[in-house]
């Protein structure tokens, strides 16, 4: 099997910026078809990027783009967008569940509406998007689903400070394990992918200034790791909750300095990761 996404169709949620954009552009450099699903259709001065600017970048990078304005909480809209991508490109081979919502607060400081938002955009959306894509994935010669979700750990430090957020992300991780087992016989791979270090994206603002951008890596490390996973044989790579760095080490990468925002600076471990070393 050639390690390329040329001619394949990749659906990426939350693709208007950050990690989702980087994954879309990495696929585009292979000549992939990319379904760009995200809410941001009009420019917002507070945040960079829209589905249309990323579509232009995908085309410039050598891919084919279809931008779809979608709120992943809306199951009917997701199903419609997925059907449109499959119609235009003749199928779907890869789904990347990247859209996410975060609020690192405890029980009394997390409004119910925010709890609902995180659950809907994280765990529920993974179910909704996977369910919508599966009829097409089942017809692909090498179908993969990736969820941006962490390894499972019941260490109290990941539960006590922000249990609502942790629940929504662990929900994704459990769905990865469950769906991997459910569809193993069909050859559809489900894997989780999580950064070992904090990634420099707009989501840093949600961390309240606790992490400096110069202690982060760029989204390209996650994009390269995602590419490595989805170009493996789906029957041999499924049911794993992986860190970006370990994926790339398995590909022979030993020097990660090029991914650092400031090479040589100490790196901040991401949530749910014990150490950046």
C-alpha cells in the first residue's frame, strides 16, 4: 500500500483553523479531496480563518476542497454535509473528528449550558459524524476514523479540576475503543490521537494565559502524525489511543525541534499527559 492520500477523500471537522486546518493541508499536499466542515463561514476579527480561506489553501496545496458550513451539534446538518462530500468526490475514506470545545472549570463553575456544549461538540459529535460517514467508509478500501482525544487515565489530577471537560474528551476515547471493536471485522479503523505537548492554536486563550505560545509545538506535528496513521493499513492499526510523538517515532522521526514554536525552549505537556519528555 502506498503511503499517500492521493485521490482519497478526507473529511475534517473543525477545519477552519488550528489542528484541523493543518490536517487538511497535509492531506492536500498528497492530492487528496478534503471536505472542510466547520462553523466559521465569515471572517471573525477575533479568530483567524474560515472554511473558505482553508478551501483556498487546500486547492493551492494541490488538493480538491469542498467547504461546508456545519455545526457538529446539528445531526441533520452533519448528515447533509457528509452526503454532499460523498456525492461530489465519490465516497469518503477518512474522517477526522477534530472539532472541540473546552472549559477547564470544576462543577460549580461550569454552567449546565457549557457542560452541554462540551458534551455535544466533543463526544456526541464524534458519534454523530462517525455514524454519518460509516456507510461511505464501509465501501472504502482503507477506511480510517481519527478522534482528537486523549489516552485514558483515572489520575485524580485529570478529574478533580475539570471533570466536565474530562468526561467529554474521555467519552471520545471510549467511543474510539468501542467502535474499533464493533467495526474491526469490516476493516474500519478507529484511533485516538492526542498531542504530547500543548499546541499553539487559538484554544490557548481558553487556558487563561497559563501556557505561553513559545512553550508549545505547531499544529503540523499532529497533522503529520494523523497522516501517518491514516496511510497505514486500517486492519492493522485500530483501537489505539496514541500520542503524536509516539506515532512519528514509529515512522523513524527522531528530531522534533522543527515542530517547536521556539526551538530549544522547554515544552509544556498537554492535558492528560504526564510529561513532555
